[in-house]
C-alpha cells in the first residue's frame, strides 16, 4: 500500500482496488468487506461486488438497475464498469447509506478539513446528559462511550447545515459506521444487535472516527485514480411500483438480490443505528418507519399487518403459481398451529410472492425488450415446508411479460444439521431471466 499524506497525524494509506479477474462468490457479501468503498458500512444482505462488476463488464449494458439496492453494491460496480446505473431502495436508512457511499468522488481535502473541525468541536465538551436515553443504547455501551457518541451526534446536528451537503453526508456515515465497533454488544450473523452477548474488544469513538475517515480518504483516492463514472442514482423507491424518474424501456440489465422469504427482518438489522439517530425509540417503531415500505419477507411484518391468507391468494398477479402457492400456504397454516411460536409463515409466503409479482410487473415497464435480469436468490423451508422460490419467481417473471428463465445453482445451504430447526436441504443461486 502507498502512503498518501497524513490525516489527524496518522499516515493515510491508499488501498488498491482489487482485481476483478478472480472468481467471486456472487451469493455472499463477505468479499465486499475488504473492497474500497464497499467496506464503509457492513450490511449483511447483498452479494459480491467483484462478481457484479464482472457481469456488467461482460454484458456491456448501457443502463443497469438494482431494484433492491441495499448499500449500493451494484451501483458502485456499475460505476467501476462504466455503465449508467439506478438503484431503488425503500428502506429509508439504507437508502441514505448508499447515497453517502456514492459520494466517493468528492474532494478528499474538503472531507479531511471538515472532519478535523468536527472533532475539534466535539472535544470542546466532555459530558452529555444521558437522561431519557433509549434503553437499547444503555444496554449496548459504556457510559463513557455513549456520552462521546452523543456528543458526536449533537455536534453533527449543529454543524451539518454549515458544511457542504456531500461532506455532511460522509461525516454522518462515518459516525454511523463506528456505532458497532464502539459497542460492547455482540452482533448476530445477520446484523441483529445482541445486548446480552458481550464482545471482547471495543473502540472509543474519537480514535474509531479518525480511523474511519482514514478508510474513507484512502478508498476515495483509490477509486478516483481509476477515473470511474460517478453518476449512479439511488432512488428512495418501492420496487413494486413504476418510478417516474426512469424512462420506460430503458434498462438493459437488472442485477439484484431481493429479500429471501426466510424470515430475515431487514428493519431490525439497522435498529441500533436508527435508535442512535433518534429515528426510532423502540423495536415497535420499526413497522411504521421501515417495514411498511419493504418486501414482506418476515413473519413480524405479516403479523403486524394482520394479513389474511384468503385475500392474498385472490390476487390475479400470482395466477401462474396460485395452485402451488395455495397448497404450501395452507399446509403452513396447519403446521404453525403445532408450533410454540405459531409464526405467520403462511401469510408471509403469500405476501412475499404477491410483492415479487408486483416487482416483475414494474420491471417489465422499465426494461428493454431483450434485457437480461439476474436475481441472486435462495429457496426456503419455513417450519420445514419447502418453498421452490426460484421456480415460482421464474413463473411470475414469464407471466409479467418476460420470455424465459434459467437457474444456476451456486451452493447448498442448511446442510449442517446441528442446531437447525428443520432438515430440509436448501440452495442458493442465480435466477437468469430474459426480457
């Protein structure tokens, strides 16, 4: 790595952008944790940025769309590959994260200067009143760390209107990205916060922030050397609806990984960060602030909406899979009565395919004839009842006006039975759809 100036008295290092020649795992986000820009915020849902860039370079589309943009993996890959790209993200917090990451092209000197001034303002005050602090935060931080983090928040809110908007967004992201490293609470595999599980190592906010800005600067310099495009657009947009800002029939490649129907609660994955910024006060607030806007892939969502199976199965948009879907959902309705939690998997699965049917209809409007779509997706087996996800999504795509689909399996899942709730083998792969 090459030294490139100094920041906060610490040498800044330029991280070289890794080659896209090696085979990347398209069904995992793990590779991204070492890649410039992509590593700025850990968001478990997603896929390999290297693989995405390779697909775009191979197919050479003029326009790329990710209808489930998450933290911006596809958009950054498209910029590196030279394609105009758009992303929808209906999770408001994640849309803001992705927007900040797309600012890698701004002047690093401005970010360094503003960051120094920001830290100087933070250090002028040493204590913060923790009265009325949400219980989750009190469970996740030492008093000293939490006081410092609240001073970060207070200072940011006072200064943000005096900064250039792009610089303010990056400082916001830097603060957001250090919340987990500064907490002693553990994090589950899919980013759920675990207050009762303690980590061995934590960081204090000031050095953590300095280190994060160093990461930002070195990654920005690395990307800027490549002279990539920097015109990707993230839209706070529901994938189930047709956007006004994308011309009909203009998208040549869709590259995405939609939510899987496996009961992962995307809203809960950012609960710590949203609580810190005052966007929610408790777990119960997630339904109104996030879940109502996203694909219904968790039983919490289905329960909160009090969905009725018979109403969901009436939708004509799912007619191509109606019989198979009805059998599975009705079986789940019976099986759940024998389980302690009685989770609403029956209505969750029905709602999920209703939502993906609407997504394919919306995509048909913005995609060119002959466009290619790739969905990185996995199947599901709630309560041990198998759901052939890629097959049903392929049928929904055909019924929405696309011409064909094929599935390329990448890996097996749920094959190590220890501590598993069911023993149905699952898989993950790429669903390729031709427009």
